[in-house]
C-alpha cells in the first residue's frame, strides 16, 4: 500500500497539468467532469457551467507555466512572453466563439474583461489590501503609463462608433467599418510593441525593482513548462469549444442576452486566475504588482487581444469591427476615468476599492437588463 501511495505521489509530481496552489489543483476535477458531461450527459446549462469552472484552474496553470518558461529566456523575452500570454485564455475562448459566429459575445467579452479588470479585480484587490491598513502606496509612473495606453485604446474604440453614427446615423455593421477597424488595430498593435521598448528597455526601472543580475536562476528543465503550456492550451481550447457551443442554449434557457453572457460571465471565467493573483498580491502589500495585473491586463486586452481578434476574424470569415454598443463604450470610458482618478495620487484605501466594486455592480445590473 505504501509503495502504491509512493507511486501515485511520484506520478502526480510529474503530471504535466498541475499547479503550485492547492485550490487550483482541487478545481482540476472539473476538467474530466466537463468532458464526461459533454459526451455522456449532454445538458447545455450544466455543460456550460462545468466547462467554465474547468477553464479557471487551467488558466492558472497556463500562467504559472508561462512564468516558469520566462525564467529560462531572460528578463526581456520573459517580459514579452508574460505580457503576450497573460490573456491567452481570453484569446482562446474568443477564437472559438468567433469560429462559431458569436461576434457579439466576443466583443462583449473584450469590453467585459477591460471593465472587470479595472473595476472588479482592482476593487477587490484594494479592499483586500486595505483591510487593517491605513493606506497602500504604488508607483504612479507605472500606473500612469498603463492608464495613458488605455486612453489611446479608448480613442480607437470610440472613433469607429463616432464614424458610424456621423455617416450612417446608427451603430450597425457597415463594410467600411471593418477596414477602419483593421487600420486602428494595426496602430494599437504598434503602440503595444512600443510599450515593450518602454517597459523593458528605456524605462525598465519604473516597472522592475531590480536589474537582471539580481534575478533568480531558473529551476529545472525548460521541457516541463513547455509541456505544461502545450497541455493546458489544448485543454482550454477543447473546453472553450464546449463553453461557446452552449451559449445559444444557455441564453435561451436563462433569458440572458449574449451581451450579458460576454461582458459578465465569459469575462469573469477568462480572468478568474488573474483575479486571485492580484488579490493575494494586494493582501501581501504588493500593490505595485496588483495594479500591474489589473490595469496591465486591461491594457493588453485593449492594445493586443482586441486588435489581434479583428485580424483573425477576417481570416476566419466572420469579420469583427471595433464598433461596440453605447453601453459598452460608456462603461469602458467611465472605468478608465474612475481608475485614473483613484490612482492619480499613488495611494489607495479600502473604501476606494469598495467604490470601484460598486461601479462594477451598477454596470453589471445595467447589462443584465438589456432587452433580449
């Protein structure tokens, strides 16, 4: 019995899809459960819920594998890898949704991820970090750089809608909007690439507290994180296909709109792992890290994920423009403004976090009551 237990323990230690955190490993049971339900007991609502839960631990494992791989490639390439893969889960879910023609869900999930990171994730992080403390401080320069990039992204999100309204008097899909969105997306990606030079070269000290010589040496072989990264990506892709495949049935059964499912449900699933990381960092009084995760993730979605999906949508055959609905545009603009107001002084307290969460709840209720 002891030998069997030792063998199982060794097998689990070498298992490619596992986390350093116990709660993530416990949630992994949802992965085989989602697959079994999908094939053996096809229930749309249950499949949607379990698949969504199963994606959460895999997203966490994907993030850990990316961090481990980044240790092997140096600070510059590691920083690019972390930034690029930081929103891989959202990108995978969006890809499968686009392939099935759920363009509205993809747009809603993009705006929902931006809103959720800026208001819900940051708000909960500030509350968690502020409990028992008078205030917490962070780098205004680093947060300001991310905020400025978010304002640039807001311009790219607003102008196609302004163009549509000024020429056509509505927010319907027009052929020229795809071309306009492709041009705007190219500009956003160029800004995103330029941000790497700013963060990892010319102004590295604002974002990294130590130089490259002080970095920890990588542990273990590079093979393990590569295998973990590939395995987690494949599983997330498969579960994402199950998730988005049930959207039509779920919206009909529960009376929800695709906008609400995208803005709230899909966005929370895609960002759940980042939520816990930011909250735990804030609780440890690492507010620079928490701010970087929350605001930085929104910036990556706006400057990289959204533009990339515009290009992918054209290749897939379901063209997606950057024209968002009025409620989505207003929500993004208000989120960016209130985060800028709260972070401008370089310090936070728990009540400011409560204010951010309150704004998120108001927006969530507004999206819920959108007529089907």
